[in-house]
C-alpha cells in the first residue's frame, strides 16, 4: 500500500509538471502572438491624456477634480528584422505653456537591448536622456506627468519574462486567457513590477485588461482598454484607462485621429525633431493630412 501511494504521488507529480510545462509553453506562444500582432509599419496619431485624482460613485470611477488635459501628436515607425524594433516620438501641442515638450523612444526588441528614452524640455532647450539611478535600479518618473510611467512606455521583450495561463474568463463580452507574466531575475532588477496579470482576447490577441503588481507583490495599477475597433485591418483600442491604485489617480489616453502605414522619413524620428521646431512642423504638416 505504501509503495502504491508513493507510485501514485510520483505519477501525479510528473503529470502536474507536464501540464504546467505545456501551459507555460502555450502562454508564451500566446504572448508572442500578442507582440507580433499586426499594428502597421508606421502609425501617426493625435491623442489626449487626461489625468486627475479619482473617486468612486457607485460602480463608476470619476474625477474628483478638474482633469489636466494634454493634446499630443505621435509618430511611430518599425525597423529591423521582422520590424521588431520601433522608434516613436510624442510632442505636446496643448496646453500652450507646455507646447513643444517632446518624448523620443527607441525600442530594440529584435536586438534584445534595453529601450532608450529622451525628454526634450522646450523652455530649457535641452534634451535629457531618461536613465535609472544605476544598473540594478528601475526608472522613475512619468510620461508627461500622467500615471503612465517611463517603464510602462517601453516595449516588452518576450525573453525577459516567463508566462503561465491562470484562467479562461469572459471580459468585455470577449473570451480571454488570463496570463501571469513574471520578469526573469535579470529583468526584475530593472523593473518596478514583480508581475502582471493580462486578459488577452482569444480571437484578436489584444490585451484588454492588465493588473500590475509592485516589487512587494501589491496591486498598484489597473489598465483597461476600451472602444476597440478595426482600422485598415488593424485592431486598436482608442481609449486606455490607467488607474494608479496607490495614489488614487488615473490617466485616460484617448486616440482621436490615427493613420497606419503612411511613409515616414528616416530622419524624422531623431533628436533633431525634438529640438528644431521648424524642421518638425514642416514634416508634420505632410503627415497630418493622413489622419482620420
């Protein structure tokens, strides 16, 4: 009887391990398809970011104060093998006192390198590179004063995380996988987050919701995607809501106008576009005509 019990325990352990391995492999493949999802070779858009302290009224989350609203122009272009590297730029149009402040980012997913980010402060006329305090610290600070951090802006590299399917749920009337994403030890040293839970649309491979946990394992942010529609064959969430559960502040990123696969000149996504207003405006005039 004891021998039989030991045999059963060993068999169950092997079976559980096998199932866990298959799940991990499936989860990684799902996230690979999320990252490889068609989002166009280029993207030009005009967006708003609205940020406020929030409160609850019944089941609704509403601003408890007048929100701070910024209007941005954004351009992205993909590069490299399978177009896995990206360059993007965002420039503030409004409010007038912040007009011309810019953010430039280079993601090197294909190369496996860390993201490069720069901020241009028009009042000072200086470009500042955004870096962490040292090699084993995450970046601090936020994107244009919103609840979106600099780390949130970075493209995630598939190899920097491990994945596991936690559940199958219906969210926003869509069948979803709930996937746990854990940073590798090397990535964890550079991240503000210990894990993510992502709700992935099974048909469109679009993340519809994500819960972010801090280094202590506490929930700190909830990100929800809304107003999903298809534009030129590309699925896009026109609205992203970021709730900071610690500060009780939220930012709503709304895409007002967008166009995909419009030619973008190589020299536009450089620091010159941040610092040279005339150069930037001359190129943007051509790109704005494509927005819809």
